């Protein structure tokens, strides 16, 4: 059904009621005026008939000894014509005998007029004492109003006096009245229409204002308030709308605050959170989950899980969670970024009525824990292997000594030298492990003191500590560093890192080679590079040489006395300074290890 404005539902009925009332009043007024005018005209004709009756009665009484009206017809006819001329021909006067013969008439010759005993007004006058009718005249041929009055004398009817007036005069008078009534009614109708429109607008204006404010409520402007209209009903409605807006504003504020708090909590969580509805469509996803799954949280809202996440295991886990009454757990791996491993926790969501509304999935990124576990396992295996070799050697040579080799001085001395060498190796491994442990211990890291100082003295000391080993292989260590280069460092730790790099360069370089130490300062970084001309490292090993116990050539490393922990220590020393360590190497050319430290 087509909708209309309220004013066009109020105004037409008001106007229709007004018009109907005017029509009814006009009709009734016209009818009443007609009745009044006819009654007035009839009364005037009756008065005239009574006056004429007196004159006719006098003429008839003057008749010579006779009471018959017809004895003096000429006088009666003359009287009728005299009265008719006095009325300017508008009023007709007729005198009729009881037998119906016309005795006199103001307009016609009574001799030629027909019998009037059958006229309704004559019959009524003779029977009831008064008669009238509104009908066409048989004599004149026009519509007339007739009033007839009987003339009695001594209980005997002498004649009937009839007066008449043309109906056209009556109709003309009524027509004038009808015109005045019409124009008056039309004026009243126009005024009523304007007044109805004004009243309709006054009624609808507060409602229209309420509608506009309600639309602004819907647009979010809940701080607006409606003014109070004059009518009680509209004032109650306005007050109800204002109260509704206030409650909505309070609830929206509460919901917004709770949503912001929830978003802040979800955004700050390191665990990924994914919520879906019963249809499997994504309802919410926090940043951690979006980052882990490689999706855009703004573009996945309302989309199906199958469309957004291409992982069958996660899709099946979500289905199992929505079908389960209890919390669920599972695992999932993703191949991205070298492989990532997640532990999944799921729980179904339910509304206050108990009806299920979806499920929430929590993704714990266990990649680092798994890698650390693998590193720990490899570390234990490497430590066991590295410790087992010297211990086995020591145990074997001690057993040989106990079995009699101690009685052979030369043999015993050689065995004791080997035992001492492996003991030194064990001690070096333990010392390096303790150094790594101290560097990785958080409480110990907080105790480290960093101060902005010159770098050159630390490097000079490191060169002096390594000079003995360099001299054994007839190697020269060159240092290029400006005196003004400064960095925020812990001198003993940096010294240890540089010594380890120099020791590596000495071990894996041929005799009589030169080792270069170059320092380069930038705006925010200090770069310490240790370059050798040794055997170099193949590209496939470069990504792992800073791992614990990782060595490129295990046989050569064991021969040279390496523990496999020196570069790992260098890496951790750089990290506690807030820096990094990198390597560039080519087989047969040499290697360059660079420590990058922050200047401030």
C-alpha cells in the first residue's frame, strides 16, 4: 500500500467533514428558507383573502333581500379587478361560489371561466375551512400559489375567496436566497479549508520534527533532545524518545568501551584468536592470528573459513570444536617462513539462552619453543659428544697407565701429556659453556655495565693477548682504528669477542699470513671487521657457523683444539650490546667477520 504523509491523511478528512457539514447546512437552510418563504407568502395571501372576504361579504349583504353572492356578480368582479390592479397585477384574486362558478376574477372574465369546484384549494377550503396549493393555473398556464378562504354567513357558505401569486416570483426570491447561501457557504468552505490545513500542519509539525530528530538519532546524534510539544500525548512521545536516546547512548557507550577493551586485549595478546559463527564464517580475528595465518583482518570479516584459510587441519579442528561439548586441543603446522608450529585450543560459544553461536580458536605459536627444544636436544647431543671424546681418551690412557705403562717413563710421560691436552680441552669446553650461560642469563645481563668509551684500547689489548699465538705461526695482526672512535660497550666482553675472532683467524690461516682489524664508524653504528687470508668457508655453512658446536671441518677443528663455541660466544656478546655479527667468506680466499655495534 502506498504511504502518504500524515498531513494528507488528516487534512482531506477535515476538509471532507467541513464540506459535508456545509452541504448539509446549506440544504437544510435552503429547505428551511423555502418553507419559511412559502409559509410567509401563504400567510400574506391568507391575509389578503380575509380582507377581500370582508369586502365581498359587504357586497353580498347589500343585495336586495337576497343572500346569494351571485346577485351582484358585476360588483364582485369589479372589486376583484380593482384589488388586482392595486397589486400591480402580481396578485390574482378570484371569488367562487360554493357550486364552483366564478363570480369574479382580477385577471379574466368570469363569464368565460370554467367551473372551479374541482380545484384542490377550493375543495380543501369548503371541507376544512382553509385550502392552498402550488400548481399550474389552467387558465393562465403558469405555476401559481393559491390560498382559498370560505365566506360564511349565518352558518351558510356564501362564497370562497381565493388569492394567488405566480410561483415564478416565489422561485425568483428563493433563487436569490439560494445564491446568497451558495456564495456564503463557498466562502465559509474556503475559510474552513484554510483553517483545516493550518490545524493539520500544527498537528503534524511536532510529529515531523520528531521524525527528523529520530533520523538524527539513527545517524548517531544521540546527544540531541526533543522539545516538549503542547499536547500531552505528543509530549509523552517526545519524552519517551528522549529517554530512548539517553538509554541508547549509555548502552552504545558501554558497548563501545567494552569492545575497545576487548580489542585492546585481543590486539595485545601474543596468542592468535579466531572466532567463527555456526555457519563457519569469520566473526573476529586479532592481529596475532592474522599475522600467523597471513591474512588481512579487515578483509576476512564475514567470509567463510574455507575461503580465507587454506589449511585443512585448521578447518577440521574448527568443525570438531563446534560439534564438541568440551574444549578441544590440537596441533597444526604451516609451511610459511621456514615452517611454523601451532598448538590449538578451541571452545564453542553459546548465547545466554544456551543456543550455540559459533566457536573461538586460540593459536599458540610453539615454533620458537620447538626450535629451542631441537636446539636443546642438539646441544645436549653435541655436548655429550664433545665431552665424551676427551673423557674417553683420558679414561683410556689412565687405564693404560694403571695396567703398567706407568713403569715405562717415556711411555708414561707421553700418556700424561695426552691426558693433560684432553683435560685442557675439557676445561676450555666448560669455560666456554659457562660464558654462554652467563651471557644468556637474564639476571646476569642486567648486571652488565655499558659505557661510551674509546674502542681502540680494547682492540689493542685483544691484539696483545693474541700476539703469542700469532708469533708461533709468524703472523702479523694489523689494527686500523682512529683514536676518536667511541661506542657504548662493556670492554671485557668486547675484548673476549675480538680475541675469539683473532684466534679463529690464526687457527684457520696458513703461517706467515696477515690478519687485518679495521674499524669504521657511521652516524649510529660502529663496525669492527676481522679479516684473514685463510681457507675460507663454503656458502652452505655460513648460515650455521654461529650455532653451538657447529664446525665446518670437525677433524681439523679437533686437531686445532677448537670447542665449536667461540663464534656462538661472539654472537651473544654482540647481541647483549644491542648489535649483530656477520660473515663474508670465500673458499681459498679468506673470511671477514664484522661486529656491528650501536654508537650510542
